[in-house]
């Protein structure tokens, strides 16, 4: 287990090379990939999130930790899929139509991935139709939308309405975030939740999929 | 009655102007809309119509306006594309010319723009023609924002932790360009420049974007040199940082030596107006503070009036220039913009 702690430390300190090497060695030694995720990766990303909320970590630290986590997950994911392991939840995420700002969305996507969610990242400037198509094709139960601008946040409302009109609203929970977005706005447009940072987004996603 | 410039200069000199000065920041779409709605031929007429003490920006014109290796790109090698968001459009960068760089040598080998490549004769004429009743601004310096564009934002942010030599080398090239250019411009316009713009977006919506050690290492030393240059020409330092930047304000005051702090996003944690007045009111001029994420775009006319009146009360005897927090966006009703400037005009006499 001492060697596996290296994976935890590599993710926490954002060293993607050591994260990858440690994962390779662990898998070669026959360690259960699910155990790597549950006992090292998720706790490491939880700690990254805690440090972010405590203003000990900032955007650069989140990014390098996410990169290390992904380097490990790339090796583990095919093995999990082969075993038919179920993720914590399936999330379709994107920055809404008219908006190309993606650093906040990417941080949320990475933190969700680090928490064991399967993340279907649609990128930026995502139309309501694209969100709905992905929901249907990938059987996701959660939609996460991001907007940076006061001028583009209205696309969140349009997307919620389109999801309702498509008849899939009952099958999914909707969460939103981004600089001008508030809980009040989430309530107004009929979203299920709002968070103001990437760590809180994980807690919210866990709550929504458990509901 | 004071002129707009006299109002600003009075504040900057620690004296009491006749009324609270105002300023105007808006997207091009908003300005075009207001010009049309008020039948104003130009911005000067709009400023007069709404009693805005707006700044007059004099920018030097490049002799060659594109990168030598890319005629489609600006002088830094950046291409832009317009992104339509329905009510208007904004420019996004379409490339990141330094994104594949892996060494300091590659940074040095990049073709950086030359500060000499400007039409200084034209700048001399433009400065001479600048209106005497307006505050004149010359010089922009926001290096890490530019580095983010050149490198891509995520890589740029990660570089602060894992590629210290690359980020430092690039920031030095960016600094040298701006320092040499500003020195030339301040010399040409000696006695005619009131403020220069020094900026970096250090705050996000809820906290600093990157840690204080990185800000102290990469940002503040060069900001200080730029501010010292300005001061040596009698030019005041106008500083912009978005967001929740409370933690770094003491450094901005003591190291960079800022004189005006913009835009005071008071809804962000730590940026509450009362606390800023209490802790820094005697040392800096607050600029902005009329909320541009909720009140101006989505509030009522009465909400805007109330916020301006709140600001007058809160900023009290400290120094404040009334302006929107950043550019007015096209979703902002004209009535709210009018309410902002009418309320400060009716209630801002000192």
C-alpha cells in the first residue's frame, strides 16, 4: 500500500509522470483497478477540492492535479469498462451556446471525473439540441451547464426549456454554474442545483444522483 | 464648476472635487446603441449628454499591424474570431502560438514585436489634439492575460507551477515591449498624460485565481517597474483586477503602488465595500463598484438608483469614481444606464 500512496501523492501534488508510472506499476502487479480509483484517486481529488475551498489551492494546482488524475485514469478506464464497473453517475457537461469560455467547465469536468463520474464533455458553444442528443445517446442522468457571461447565461434557460420540450426532463437532474450564475437564477430557470466552484459541484452532483 | 479632468486630478491629488467623478466602460455594441438612441454624433457628445467624466485614451498606431510570420494575426501572432452570442459578438482567440513551446530557447526564438514599430509622429499629433478637459490615458500593460492568449489559458496557469522558466522568459519579453514603448510615449507626451493602465486579473468569482506566492514572483516585480516608470513622468497608475482580489490588495498598494483600484466587484467574497473603505480607504481611489453582473443588466431602474445611493453613502469621505464594474453589456437596458448617471449627477455633489 505504501507504493499506492505514491499515486495519491502524485495526484495531490500534480505530478502526472509519477501518477502514470505508479498506475502502470500497480496494474502490472495485479492491483485491482477499482481499488486504485476508490482508495487513491478519489480521496486524492477530494483532498484537492478541500484545499481549493480552503484557499490553499488555486486554479493552477487544480489543473495540474487534474492532469495527473487523468494520466492515471487513462490507463485504468479500459480495465474498468472491461469489468463492466458502473460509474458514480453519467454527466453530460458543456459551456452553453454562444459562450466559448471553458476553464471553469473543464475544472468541474475534471473534478467529477476524479470523483468517479463518467463525464461526457461536449465542449463549448453547445446548443440545446446537442445536449439533448447526448443525453439520449449516452443515457446520462445529469446535465451540467456553464456560462461566463451575463449575455450568454440565458442559453441555460433555453436549454432547460428544450430538455422539457424533448420529454426527457424527468430522467435527468440539471446543475449550472459560472461567474454570473446564482442559486436564484437556478431556481428561476428550473435547474436542480447550482454551485459556485468545482469542488462544490462534485458534492452537488453526488447529492443529485443520490436523490 | 470643475472640468472632468479637474475632478479626477483633484481626487488624485488628495483634494476634494466639486462632485464625485464618473467614468464609462462599455462594449462597442452598447456605445453604438446609446449614440443612436441619444442622437449623439460621437462619444464626447454622449459623455456630455449623460454627464460622464470619461477618459480620453490615446493609443499609438503600429506601422505594421500584423505578425511577420502571419498576416492574419496581430503583432503578437494572435488570430481572433468573432463569436456571436445573439445580442452581439465578442472576439475570442483562434490560436495559441506558444502552445507547443517546451523550452526557454523557443521562447527567445519567437518573433516578438518591436516597440519602435509605431508611428510616433502621429502619436505626437494625437496627444496634442487630446481634449484638455478630459483625463488622458496612455499605455496598457496586462502581461499575464496576454501570456494566457499566447499559450492557452490552461497551459499558462499550469506553467506557474511547473514551467517557471518558460513563463518568466515570456513575461520578460512582454514586459520589455511595454516598458520601452511606454517610456517613449510618456517622453513624447510629457505633461499631457494623466493615467496609465496597469492590470492583471488576479481574482476569480470567489477567490484569487492563483496563489499569492506566484503573484509575488511573476506579477508584482514587473508591475512595480512599470508603475515606477509612470510615476517618474508624473503619470498616475490606474489598476484593474477583476474579482475577489482582497488578499492581494495590500501588495498592490505597497509594492506596485497603485493609486486607482478598479472595478470593485463588491459581491465577491472579501470585496465588500465597507471593508475596503475601512482597510484601504485612505490609500487608494476606488473606481467602478456599480455591479455589472446583476444590478445593471438584470435589476430595475430603482435597483440601480439604490445601488448608486448606497455607494455614495458607503464610500462617504473616501475617494470614489462612479462607474460600472467593467464593460456595460448589451443585455443592460438603456434605462438602467441612464439611471446610473442621473443618480450620481443628482446626488454626487461633494
